[in-house]
C-alpha cells in the first residue's frame, strides 16, 4: 500500500510540473508521456488487485436488498369471462284470440295475480245476444224433439221427422257451445301466477290478436343465457361452476351450468348455455346484463406464483430468480420455468420450481444471475 501511495504522489508531482517542461525537446516530452502512461497502467492493475482483496474480507459491503416469497402448492382455477343476459321462461305478452274493444281492465301494473284470474274484458255483447237468440230456438227445438220422440216411441210418425228434430236440437246446442267458447276468449286470463308488468291498451281501445294487452312476469325461476366460443366446447359442460356478478351490485352468485346446447351457431361460432339463478328475483330483472366466470380448468395440487415475477430472456424463455443459500450468504439464481395458465395475477408453473422454493419478490428486476443479495422479510 505504501508503494501504491508513492506512485500516485509521483504521478501528481509530474503532472504539476508540466509547466516546467515547456522548453523540453519533443523527444523528452514523448519520453515523459510514455513513463506516465506506464505508471498509470501499473497503478490501475495494483488498484484492481487491492479492490479484489477488499471485497473478500470486507463484511460491510452493500448488497442488493430483496424480499422473498415461498412457492405455493394450492388449488388453481382458471375462468373464462363472458357476458350473458338474465331471462325467465315466464315472461309473456298476453294477446287476445279474438279482436274487440276493451270494456274493462280488472288489474293494475305491479299487481300480483293468480293463475286463472281475469285480467281484462273485451266487448262480447254481440256474442251474448246470439247466445240468447239460440237459447230461445233451442227451447222450441227441445219441445218439438220431446214430442216427436214420444210419438216415435209409440210407433207413430215417420223416422225422418224424428231424426230431423233431433238433429236441429243438437245443432243448436253445438252452436251455443261454440258461442260460449268465443265469449270466454273475450276475457283475458292469466295463464300462470305472476306480476302485471305492463298494460298496453286503455278502456275503449280496439285490440286484435296482433296487439298485446298485458305483459305478465314470474321471476321465481330465472336463469342466465350466454353464448360461449366453440373453443371451449370440451371445457364447458353441464355442472361447470359459474360465478355470476352484475354491474353496480357487489353480490356474487355461485351457480352451475345446467344446460349446454348441442348446436354451434354458424354466424359467431358459439354455443348457448343456461345457468340458473333461482332465489335472487328481488335484485334481478329480465334482460339485465350479467358477467359470467366459467371454470374451464382446475388443478388441485398446482405450483403457483405471482405472474409479475415471471420475466423473459432474449431467447424467449420464461424465468424467475430463485434464492440460493450457502453459509448464511444468499445469491440470486436465474431459473428457467415452464408456465401454464394465468388467472387473477397468478400463474400455474408446470416445471422448474418445487414447493417451498424461495423466489425473489421485490427487487427481482434489479438483480443478475449469481449476484450476491441481502434477503429481508
């Protein structure tokens, strides 16, 4: 060390005396220059040697500080995220079978009704008058038939007269039955229990089989209908777990796919699924957009690490820095890994790591292979 200090002082002295060599010859200047360069090279070599020795014995040197996390062995689930629509099979617009003016509406919007309850009445006055007229004719036809029957039973009169009176009576009865059926169709009746969502006409307006009168809803049994890409045809099946959520609603619904279509839609290369959501009718409405997460892959004993710790080298290989301990000293070791699926910032590692391996968490982007490091919790 004393020799090194002496050489440094010599160089400094020579450099400080540069002004005195102004009158020296060019040959002397070049000679001095070469001597200085030689001494600088010697000093650099000596300095590197000293630094190397210092590095070996200096316990106070500063190392890259990193944190570590253990490699986990846990259940890994991957989900396909798509959108669907809330639907119910009991969402209908009730239309009349026959046209007519609305004479009375018995319900209000938002009202609960029972199956078979009359919702509205169409004008059936003409039908009722025809029924009354036919009833009058039927009364006479019955009397005529009964008298003719008594005579026929006594072998009085012709058979043709008996059959004619019988046919007329039965024809009138049939006509009355047809008119009564038509009169019943002038009543709008609820086919199932539910809620009146909308009433379209007002009293006095004319309706027809082409125009709806009432929208009736029953939300007891609802489901999500969604289209899934055909590439998941082998992954999404009946019984597949489904997590359902809605915008502006923090609640999630856990359900399972209960119906998978056997037909691929040629326009968008997808197949349709249905997921039941019974019991949530208070917060859902038909045609509401739903967010679906469908579990297309599950591994029970999977090696998983945070996705942001995986880096890629120039060869395109994925790697992480594993921590190696030797005599209470730590170093970062570049470890090539084979990655599987990723979901929710977690990646399934197929090869390269084992359970309880320690990998660098914070600081992984600032270390090199085999670099000494300091690990803190």
